[in-house]
C-alpha cells in the first residue's frame, strides 16, 4: 500500500445532499421541506409548538415570584467561621471582610455581601466587617471579645422627583401621627 492509495472504508464518508439544484435531483423546488408553513421557512424550528394545543409550559401553574427589592446575602454560620479559624484558613490578627472570606473559600459570591448567622460556637476573638449579622451572631462575637461592623444599608428607593416613594411617605406620616399622639 502506498500513500496515494489510502482511502476511507466504503460508506465511512457520506456526502451531504445538495438541495435546491433542480427537479431532476429529487430535492429541487421545495428542497425536501414539503410546502408552506413555518417549517418550510429557513431558520424556523417551532420549539414547544403543539399543533395549536395549549403548550405544556403554558398549562403548568406558576409558582412564587422574584422579589426585585430582595437582598442576596452569602450566609455564614459562626460554627463554620470557627472551623475556618481552627483550620488556619483565616488570619485572626487582621480584619476579616467579606472579600477575605470569599478568597479563603468559606462563602460563595453574592450581590450584597456576607450575613453572619448565630448557629454554632465561636471562641476566637475576631475583628469582622460584614454586610449583615443576626442578633445572636452579634452577641456571640461580642461575648468572644471580638468586634463587628455591619456595612450593608438597604437601598432607599426614590420617585422621579427625588423624594421617597408613596409607601415610604405614608409610613413616615403615620409615624409622625403616632409620635404626636404619644407626646
């Protein structure tokens, strides 16, 4: 056998049919697509179309909603924080921030930062700067002799005039009325 005699096995390579090359080819005119309708057109696959029957994704009930004003925190329990300190993943002498915790692989990335929760024991004295903390977590950190700084502030949504929205205005007015009644 020589290099110029090398061939594929018979049937290993099948050429693609060329369509739209005249009626004698057997795939002329409509190119094997039948006649008219969405499927005869280029670039159209009717995904999810069930012949006019109500499609499955429309028959299914909708559940829940997406709260556009909600906060997305990476949650971290004190027990996990203490384990990271014990495993020498964190430097206790330096200030521990959300970025430090993320680099150490203790929390995942989040939009609004890290929120500490009070589950577990904390014995290490830590200087923490996080987006939020529960009351029990704050208590445990102070009990261990550490400090906690909370950085996240909920966004104050304004209307086009730069004033607080209607709900905030109503709540402020109600608070003033209550204050006037008690005074």
